């Protein structure tokens, strides 16, 4: 007897006719229906754990291998600097920034960045890993809403960045002169933005829900975690941010994808 493709998928984990895998569908279904004691946006249905305890619950509920973050910024302040609710690394506000900004499709608000100017929340704490000897991975959730005339820095690290290429908007991943650019427009949707600097594995990579872009590994050095830029931030709103350091930051592609799917995002790569 020849089984329909859907039945074959249930036995062997093959993609369904629409191209989604059984694993992806399971994550999507669980993220939509699982009742767990973790903060979840009432409109978007995306999970945003707000404490170490919620991260522990979230990871256990979805059997996640990726560790809990070492820093967590909720971006819900009404003014001033942004508190790290796990690691104590405050992000200092500078330039033109706003607070309690709405984002389409979300109940949660966030901080606003201004297009093309100094607009940032950052730390250069000595407690950060030095990129010349250790790893750092950063996750932002937010939307870029202003089409940029030239390049804009969404995240700026130690000689590396996630940026939006001006003109025809595209995601770009950089480390000094090493760069890769995506093929789709990332604007006008709340999405995850991730930069991974894996020193041990010699991997530098950027991710959104749309794309995963790797670049030839380039040695970098320094200590910085910055949402936005000292000179050319994107115009948009950022709702949530967290970071992993040292060995915790060395997260595989599969585990990053599993984390984002568990949060409730649909991942195209």
C-alpha cells in the first residue's frame, strides 16, 4: 500500500507538501496552544520570558537545548537607561531615543530609535567578553520602519554589526571588512534579529526569521553591546533584547531555530 505524503511525514519526519517539516509544525502548534507560566504578548502570541525563572520554565516546556541568556533587557522603561534583569549590565541611552513606542501587531511597547543619527542603548562594561578570546550572541526583537537612505546599524558589537543596507533594504552581517547581504526586504515587521560571534567555533553569523547569513570568520576585539548606532541608527521600535556570553553564546543553528520557533516565530531557513 502506498501511504499519502502526510502519513510518510508522520513516520519519517519528511517535509509536508507545503515544505514545512514535522518538527517546525510541532513547534508552531505548541507555541500557539501550550499554556505555560511565561509572559506572552497578547496580540502577537510571541513568548518573551521576563526573568530567569520564566526562562527556566520556557526552556523546560519546549525541551530547548539553547541556554538561558546571561543578560535580559525588557525595554519597557518610560525614560532613562535600560535595566538588565538577569546580568546587571545596564544599557545607557544616548542620542535621540524614545520610550513606550507601539509596534504593529503587538500589545507590548518598546524603545524607539531615530533614523540616520546617534540613537542607541549601549554598554561597554568590563564584564562583557572580549571578542578576541570569547563569544557573544545577541537577540533583539523589533521592527525597522523607516526605509534608510544609506546603511543603518541595528546592532553594533566589537567591530561587527547587523545592519540594513540603504536604497534597496536588505539585511547585512559584518565583521570589519567581512560581510554578507541577504535577498529579502526585512522592513516593517516585528522580527528577531540575532548576531552570533562564536570565537571557539570561528563562526560569525546573522539571523532573522527570514534568513541566516554567514560570513568568512574575521578576528575582532573589544567589548560592546549596542542597540542602534553612534551615528546611523535605523528608524524603528525594539521590544525585547537578551544576550549570551562565553560558552553559552556558542549556540548551533539548529538550536537557534528551535528557540525562535518555540517563541512563536515562523522561520524560513
